[in-house]
C-alpha cells in the first residue's frame, strides 16, 4: 500500500508539471482552434490601477500615451486606490493629454478600483494595466486584432519579467513565466486559457461583470467570459515587461496572495469543477489550477512514503536520497548566493519549493476562511 502512495504521488507531480502540458499540446495539434485575427480600431479604454505608485506611474502613463494606436480612439483612466504618496498629483499633470484620474476613497482594494473605473469607461474594449507595466509600442494593436474573431471575449498578452541584476529569485521567476507562456499558447490553440497575469489583458466591455472586492481579477474575469460562452486567448506578440522581485520574501508573499485569491475564485466558480458548462475547460481548471495549488500534497506524500520504504531496496534508498539532496540544496541556496556560488539548477529548485510552500500557506489560510482584499505595490 505504501508503494502505491509513493508512485501515485510521483505520478501526480509529473502530471501537474509535465503530463498536463503535454496533453494540451497534443490536443492543440490534433484539434486546433485557430483565432481569426484582423487589424481593427475600436474605441479602447486602458485602465491602470495604482496604490502609492509615485515612483513609476509617470513612466507607465507616458508608455500608454506612446502606444501605436489612434489617439482619438484611446481613453486612459488611472484608478487610484486611496494613494497618499503623490501618485494622484502626478496623474493630474497628464490631464491635458486626456488622461483621467478616478480616485477611490476610502481605500477598498484593486478589484473595487477596477469596478469603479469600468463603470466610467467609454471603450468598447477594456484593457487592464498594472502601474509598473511597460507595453511594447504595438502591443495594443496586437491585442485588439484577436477581437475580430467573434468567439473571442478576452485576450491576454505575453508577460516578460526583466531581471537586470541577475538575482536567483528573478531567474526562477523568468523561467517559470516562460513555462506559463508556453502553456497559455497551447491552451489557446486547444480552446481557452485558464488564468492570466492581469498586467496586459483586454476584454469586451459587454462581457464585463462587476466583481466582489476579494475576488482576483486575473482569474475571475476570464472565468466570467468563459461562463458566457466566449474564449480566452493568449497573444504572444503583445509584449509586457515588468521587473522581477529581487527578494525571496517578497516573491513568497506575492505568491501566497495570488494563490489565496485564486482559491477563493475557484470556490466561487466551483460549478465549473463539476464539468459544467464546459467539460474541456473543467479538465483544464482541475489540471492547471486545482492540482497545481495542491501539488505540495503530492510532494509531502512522496517524501513520507519514501521514508517508510527505506528498507525496501536500493531504488527506494536512492529515491529518498535524491529527494533529501534536492530539498537540502534548495534550503542552502541563500547561503550559496551570499557566497556568490551560482548553480542554476539549485536556484530553480529553490523557486519550485518556494512556489509549493506558498501554495501550502495559501491553502491553510483558505481553510481558515482568511481573505486578502488590499494589495501593496510590487518591489523590483
């Protein structure tokens, strides 16, 4: 029985990170769902949410003003969630360029700020940007082309994390993002993407539904679109660049926050997990999200079962030693970094462990009924 638990746990880990992407890739090749793109110029509203972003908000607004899109068909709204560091004054300096400031007072969180901004938006298409998101000049046009396809309701761009100082946490983040972007490409060609980043996303305004303040827009909005019978697709030509976090503690807190809000979103949309209204999307949701967030259970089970199987042969001894070495090397990674010893595989495994620890922490908070509504600016 212990052997069954051991091999089942290993299979679970392999399926989450390798098996599911392979199955989606096969499905995309066998039964491709192309997106019929065409250049178009509908009226667009870009919504930038900000809380105490004085250091970067000017650069972000100027970045949006320089986008290769007709200025008379582009509206830019900055939704300030009770900022107190001068963010609002900086945004007001761009009013002559047509930038609108909407202040949310008292502070109520990013999701509430988005709801408020959308309520005053004029665009046929809504585009959501973070306060530190830098778009490529052609990014908006690339996003919009996808809406020529009447089956498309939501489009997400390609997130590229920049790691200028080459810190190990940044390396882990950029590698993970490359993996996620590949998966989104495959999911698009199979049908719909499950979950987005939120920094470069567009939705038909007619499909937007107000969200509860504690809900995660990056997850809930795409789910709402699928619920209404439309596709969520990935556009790799729409490029967004953001700096990575440099400290493991900051990355960990961000991952806990995102996972916790995603778990509550899954709870709100649990009818999808019952394979309704879409069997394929439910399969993707279970594989990409549910099992990913609970992968720490597989990892713990594999290690504990392996401990119990120590005396059952050379294979199990080698397997346990390999697991122990991997976890010990991940734990030693910060020390190696201080000694300027950079072994990429060790730091990548450290990031893998960080992701799963953050998921475990988020699950614990979820089971205790904890929610997180407010957010703090990312630290580069």
